[in-house]
C-alpha cells in the first residue's frame, strides 16, 4: 500500500507491527492493490488511503476504539458510529540519548524474559493495557522489546515498544502508583530505547496532550515533540450499521477483505 510509506513517527508503526506480529488485523477494500485500509491492534485503529473506498458498515466491528485518521476520514467515522469524540495527541521523537538513572536501592531494572510473562499478566487491570498490542503478557515478555523494574520479585514498572514498525518503535510505559516519582519509568525507557537504537530504529512517544505526567517523562527521557494530531474515540456502531458486524467476511463479494 504505497500511501502508507514512508512510515511517520507515532502510530503509523501499527501497520508494520500487525504485519510482523500477527496481532490485530487489516481490513482492506480489496485483496490486491488496496486503495484503503483500516488497521487494528488492541483498542487502536489506523485509517489510511481513500475514505471513499470504505463503506461505513464495514467499520462496525471496530466500535469502541481509538482511531488515528486524517481529517478526510471524519465524515466516514461520523456515518459509521453514534459518537465520535476528538482528542489531541502529541507525537515526539527521541532526540537526546538519555542517561540511565540509577534505580533506588532494592529495585532491579532489567530486560524482561519469557519467564516474566506471569508478572506481566498479574499487573493491575488498569495497567495491563500495555500488553494488549502483543497479545498479552506471554507475547510481550517474549518480544525482546520490554524492560521492567522489580521490587523483589514484584514487577512495579514496565516500558515497551507498544508498536514496533519498520523505522520507528513507539514507546509506552506504566508504573504502579506507589512507585511513581522514583525514576523507574525513565530508567526502563532508557534501557529500552538503547535496544531500539541498536535495532536501527527510532524511539518515538505518543501521548495525549493533556497527560502532563507522560509529557514530562518523555522530555526527561530525551524526547521532543515533532507534531500534534487529532485522534478520535468512537462509541457504538450506528444502529443502521448493525448488520455490518456480520457482513465483514474474507473475500466476500462486495465486502472488505480481512487479513
């Protein structure tokens, strides 16, 4: 799909991530030389191409998610869903290699291994979203793209490549509330970003503009903003589109193609 190249910093990396991991999928308007696509992974969706090539009913299975899409897709989203709520995301690129801060006494910061999958799955449900783009704790722990901070045997901070693209890897981080303010997130991000650079990719950071804590951590870890973009959280598929949930089948005549 020529319109998805070159890959831009941020959630553009989702397309290559889905291709390489098999987590999520792609909805294409046709199997060969597609003119439009909806890429999805976890609760996130990426729209690319010509919106005139996508029927609103085809998007029904992607309800209750966050869409990264250019302005030209907004009328399509408005027809497909009962609620479309815009919000602004800041996309940053790591321009300064951060010094890895020393972890507090009793905290071990290191790359995670497959044996750490159970600790990822045991994270508080409010923080477990960080594993969703890898299919859960086992997938993330086996990815080679995640660092964690341990207090004893207890995982208290995680930084990972949330989307691993061809050129960029977009970073996400979580820390248990009682361990925030100790520099654990920055230590995990520093170790992770060195690995990203060693793979020949560029670390990026995408966060809501309103999330001041995330923005501050990004700055401390050497990231600087390169653009702002408007994203859209959508609610339920429009009632008249309910039949679209059943209509999306691979290679159906006149239907989109799921890959």
